[in-house]
C-alpha cells in the first residue's frame, strides 16, 4: 500500500453543525464536503455545503467536494451539474470534486452506460474548471464500472473491511463509515489520501486557482529526457523556486519543450509517476534524446534536431546578450 499523504473525513447535512476547530485539533487534515444530491423534490444543494466548506477552510483543513448522483441519462447528468456548478463558484478547493457513483439503481444499466455517464460528469466538471474524480465502493467498481477506461481520473474507493479488495489503482480510501471525531456528533466517514492533489490542481488552474503563467510549449513525440547528473532538479512549475527534488539518473518520457527561454531557462515537461513535471535543460545535467525503442525514429530524430537547434539558438542569443552587457 502507498504511503498515506493525509487523513480526513467527508461530511454532508447528516453530520449537522460541525465544530471545525475541534475537527482540526483532532488531527484531521482534509474534508470532502457534499455539494448536493437528489430527492423527491428534485436536485438540491446540500444546505450545509457553504457552512462546511468555509468552516473547514477557516480551521486550516484542505477541502474537496462530492455529489451523490442518480443521473441515468446524459440529460440528467447535465441537469444535476447545472444545479451544483453554481454552488461551487467562488471557492478554491485543494482536493478534487468527486462524482459519487454508487446508487443501487444503476445496476439496471450496462457497465458501459454507467462508465460513460461517470466520464461525462467528470468531463463537464473539467470543462468548467474543476479537477474531477469519482467515488464508489469495491463491489460496484469491480462489477458495474469499467475502471480501466477511467484510469486517467482519480478514484476514491470505499471498503470497510480493513483493506481494499479492489484490485486497481486508487488515490483515496474511505475505510470506515462509523468514525468518531471530536467536533462531530455521531458517526462520520473516515478517509486516507495517498496523493497530494494540490500541485496538479494549481498547475492546471483548476478549482478556483488562477491559471499559472508560463512559457509557450511545443509538443514532443518519441523523445526522452535523459538525466545524467545527480544535480538535476525538477519542479512543480517553470519556476526554479518551486522545487520538488532531484531526479534519479535515467530517462523519462518527454512531453513538451518551451519554444523560447522562460525565466532564463529552456524548459521541458516530462512524465514521472503518472504526473507531468518540469525541469530546465542544462547541458551538464540533462538533455533530450530520441526514443528509438522499436520504432522507426526518422521523424523523431528530425524533431529532436529541430528542438536542439532551438535550444542552441536560445543559448546563443543569451550569450550575445551577456556579451553586450559586458
């Protein structure tokens, strides 16, 4: 099992008025707050949503959101989100907005239908600037959702047996529905997060955070970032002060290259651990090489040559500018 990043709870109107200062003092680090659901009167916003989000933030907790869906058609998905999206406006959330896909009524649909509806809801959330994921429990995930088709979305899995029976990857685990936490009367759901979502949320300008400025990037194909010095740092963003750590020696799939220097460096993005990171191309630490693993690489060699020419041109311009200043 992966290392626990943070411990937290999820709440709705059923927890009543929460004393968030006491929750924080008890050691909880995040809260996933229900934004709404549907009852006999239709789609509604949870009456405690605003109080819970603002109270949790004021107490220093990170916050995410979820909504319990009953939508069995595309039109119903849109109808639910037309109600929930305005309720989310104005907040900055450090955790995803999750689609709670678990209701027993969905067993009347095919696995593909349930998967497509879940994806549609998450895609609409993304299109509206929210970092989206989905929640369900082990049996539902195994039997009613094609989780492989949704592998690019964060999964929050529920399993109360002391372990997770679901065999695929997940980012959060709801391990109990009967937790006791200071500041909350009665039971509350207990969760563990294994991922720090905030860097990805900020990098994409999701969840109310401003879109980061940065260099204009050109996409790369069939190229690798080769790290040959232990001094090669990598970053959350194209900012040398936003350091993550040092990259192990080796190669990493390259994603994009800055078209020109930004902040004094030529930048490249690359994949590591399922996420995209940044590093500065420094000739004594790392470089781009062709990925010729079993493919015809004439095209990628040409692209690499073009990229290297851009890097060299940028370096020459910088040298000329420095000489002019000297």
